[in-house]
């Protein structure tokens, strides 16, 4: 009964619009006080803030966020889109396909989905609208392409999962590469199908000579440097994820100075934005830890594991139910909050069923990507709507075909775990 009341209190706070971090902190505190009184509550509140922040792996979060801020200032994302457009822009729907390629490239140098969506909205959307693309097609491809930053390393979502699940962050980041490329390919394929069915929704673009195409590759150079500085050093064993995050932030700062002409005011703005985002994430982790202590003390996790283990269902069926639950949660909650709130509860069940935690972590993030583009939350769609000033309903309809394709990708990764585990199995 106490667990049900505490969960009800959490749900009520979320419904009335209280921040997720504060909702979990309040609900967990009330539950702890009701279960063990003030001594237990005060003991946990007195130690949790320090234990939350006192994690070496957490350094990766502010470093990767700062790297993303510097990348935005440097203008690398705009160069990526321009280069991709030169190569595929001649095709019908080519600018939309270039957006997906730029999204994958930006994802490889930024762990922020919202930042990726905002950057793509300010670079590729004006070009598509200028060429006469259907607003639904243009807005949908920008919103879904932004989610690639959640999966392709460096990924803050995968880092958080690694910290929560106590698994190798290096292997998690590397495991996201192949699924990220598959998701990017599914976006391009979806655009190709849409423009084949409705050719009036996207015009053909200008043709470029091979000399112009190869000359455009010079724009990709800074991205490759940054990609190797982060993912390359992790995969080759030169640096740990924490060290690679610091290297990436430093290289991105140099690029912002050289490519984007960053000066002291821009540098300070990037630091402030990175600090604000980091504090938000840490506050969510703090609230989730307090709520998690309530689950631990009341043995909710053990009871759920025992109950699921006794169900007369195949492990793959149970996994499908778990993933469906993540999709539903993504409709209403922030992806960081979902990970922090659910992983400590769900992971023991997943391990008890015999599944690989690296594979599960990637699956959870791929599933969480849907929450970035589905109503009523759909953060990436709201970002695109702000830039395009188009109705939200129109943009949500535009992203619907990509959601269907995304579900098919999730099914593929679920049925064939080797797709996810091949690269990390070869990690040095």
C-alpha cells in the first residue's frame, strides 16, 4: 500500500507539472519518512548529495555537454550539412537525406539530442523550405535526425545508463555506432519512400561536379578530427571515456576558436549553458537516488524480479513488454529521468532473464529516441516548431512515418543482438 501511495504521489506531481527531479525527491522523501521515520530520511538526505556527485565517471557529462556547446559555436554542423547536400542534394528529397547524414555527423560530435535538433533546424530547414519542400516532410526529418545524438557516441544517455547499470561505458558508447548508422539509414530510406509516393513533396536539387563534391569533403575534416579525439581514442584504448570527454572538449574549443571565431563572451556563454544543463542532470540523478533508496528499502525491486521470473512467458516476450513500457513512458517523461528512474528497477529483471546489459542499454536508448518525437512531450518536435513556426500537429504527422521505421529498427535490434554487440566485443 505504501509503495502504491508513493507512486501515486509521484504521478500526481508529474501531472501538475512539477519538475521531474523535485517530484522524485519529494515522493521518495515522503515514502522514506512513512516507512522508517525521520532518522532514516535525514540519514539518506545527508549523504545522498555527496554520493551522487562524487563519481569519477560523471565528469564525462559536463565535458561532453561543453563539447557540444563549442561545436555549435564552431559552425561544424552547418559545414556537415553543406557537404552532405552537395553529394546527395541532386536526388529528389536529397536535402532531407542530407539532413539525416548531417544529423549522424553531428551526433558523432555531440551527445545532446535537443542541441542537434536546434542546430539542424537552423541550418537544413531554411534550405528545404526555400526549395519548396513540404513542411511536414522537412520538419519530420529534422526532428527525427536530431535523435541520433542520443545514440551515436558521445552519448550522454548511454553514459548515464553505464553509470546506473555499473557496466563498461566504453563498450556502451562503441555499441551505439552500428545501431546509430542503421537508424540514420532508416531515416534516409523513409524519405526515399515518401518522395516516391508523393513526388510533389520534395523537388530535385542542383547537380554538382565531382570536383565540387570532393572539394566539399574538406568541410568534413574538423568533424573527423573531433570524432577520432573522442570515439577513436576510446576504441583504440588510448583513453578512457572520461579522458576522451576532456580531450573532446579541448579539441572542440580549438575548433570553435579557429573555425567559428569564438571570443571570450562566447566562451563564457558556452560555460554557463554547460553548467546549467549539468546541474539539471545532477539534480535529476539526486532525486532518482532518493526515490531509488525507497525502492531498495521496501524491496520493490526484488519483488518485481521474482514476480516477472515466475511469469509463464518467454524471455523475449517479457523484453517486448518492457520496451513497450519505455515507449509509453517516453510520451510523458524526459529521457534522462526515464533512465534514472527505471534502470535500477528493470535491469535486475533483464539480467535475471539472461540478456546482455550492453545490448539492453542500447535498446533502451533507441527506444527512448521515440519519446523525443512523439506527443504530447516530443521535445525535438517542439524545437522544430519554434524554428519553423508551423503547427505542432502538422509536424507530428510529418514525423509519424519515421516513428514506424524506428519501431522496425527496434524489432531488428531485439531479434538480432549481434548487431549491437559486434563492435564492443572487439574493443581493445
